[in-house]
C-alpha cells in the first residue's frame, strides 16, 4: 500500500433495534420496583443510582445510532478523528462469517479490543485487502471474538 492509498467506509455505531412499548414498560416497572425496594431498605443513594441508570437506558434506547467513518491508511486505523497507529496495534482478526468484523487489539488498558464492522465496505475494498495490509505491517493475527457480555446484552434487547 503506497502512501496515497487508503481504505474508507462508514457504518452505523451499532445495530438499531426496534423496541416495543412492552420493553419500555418492563424497564420502567423494573426500575421503579428496584428503586422502591432500595428506599424501603433505607439505601437512598442506591435508589437514586437505579433511577439515573434507568433514565439513561431509556434515553439510549430512544437514540438513533450515529454513522461512523472508518479509515485504514499508511499511519494506522482511524475511527472518526481518533487514530490507532500500527505500532500500537498488538494483533488483529477478521471475522468473515455472519457480520464481517475487524477486531484490533491495542495497547489500551481499558477496552483493548476494538471491533469494527465491515458490512458496508464498498466493492473496491475486500476483506483480503484489509488482511494483507495488516500482514504487510507485520501485525500478528490472533483469533478474537465478541465478548460474551455483548450476547447477553443483545438477548435483553440492549
């Protein structure tokens, strides 16, 4: 890949889910019952925490996902305005089955594995192109999967 080449695509921040009114009712009832229980036991701080987290979940459930711009260039992997230089990427993995996803493991301590959706890559970009770029940059392949907690969250409609 010469210094002028770069691969660019956009994808939604997360998969948008249709939530029924029943889902919001269940969230509201669970949040109210939990906060009431905390109040009965005199744990006012926990009751406030439950109400704030429930309100935040409600807000996030109503929010539409943003369109994120991804780029792989000669410096590294760029997500929106943040760049992850190749020297800070420890390993990568491309999951081609199901929803194609690029996983990169960085040197970050908190959330070191970043998953990048590859569903909407244009016809001029192939998974093999992305794979070859990382191999040329001498970044090792390491099999990675989505965290099991993500599947649990999806099960509950988040």
